[in-house]
C-alpha cells in the first residue's frame, strides 16, 4: 500500500483511515460548556476570522484536550467542517452562506 511521509493517508481508499466516521459526541453539559467557552476565547485570542474548526478529544477520564485549531478548514462537501455543520442541522449550502455572511459583516459589506 502506498504511504505518504511514512503514514497511511486518510485520502487513500485502501487505508484503514478511509472508513473513519465522524459522529456527534454525547457529552456531559459541563464538559460541553467548558469546550464551547474555550473555543470562544481561543477564537478571539488567536484573532480567527469568520470561521474556525476546533478539534477536541477526551482523555480516559473524560477531560477535554484540544487537538488542534484549524483557522481555515476546507469547505469541501465531504470534509469535517461540512460533517460538523450537518450534525448541527445545517445544510452544506447554509454552512457556506453563514461563512460568507460572517466575512461580509466583518468587512462591512
């Protein structure tokens, strides 16, 4: 199987990573509140604009750990941002419209 930089790529159909699915996390309310509060603070402090994706994982004790901040996640129809929007009840076209609307507001358009 071809490898990229020594790792199997999630973009190769024969890779075990190809079939990983994104699912909606069921979190305790306090954990969810903490993650949302951290995302909002980081969005501001990192001077993110319009949209950003925050990727979190829980440790074995259920404590949230920030994996990465992606200030420019892909807009592709099958990407994680679109999957997250769908899980939140937002269609792909509405997601794109919301991103563009945020940019228009920021730019005073």
